């Protein structure tokens, strides 16, 4: 795959993970716990190449 194509795929995956995080944080069952500091919801990405997970902003 071309580097530009890889960058687009990476950006799409990151955007999707962040979108899922935003949706989870907005869920009524979770939102109160997040606000109270009882629960943290983070977006992360697991890389098969190096078998590491990294959190996303």
C-alpha cells in the first residue's frame, strides 16, 4: 500500500476509535460515572505489527 494510502487508513481507524469513545462517554449509564471520576473511557489502538496498544487523544 502506498504511504499516502496507509496514512488515510490510519487516520480513519483513529477517528473511528475516538468517535466510539465519544459515544460511550455520552451514554447515560456511563456519563455520570465519567463525570464523577469513577470511570475513564479512553480510545486506544492495538497495533498487530508490534503488538503494542497506544491511547489516542
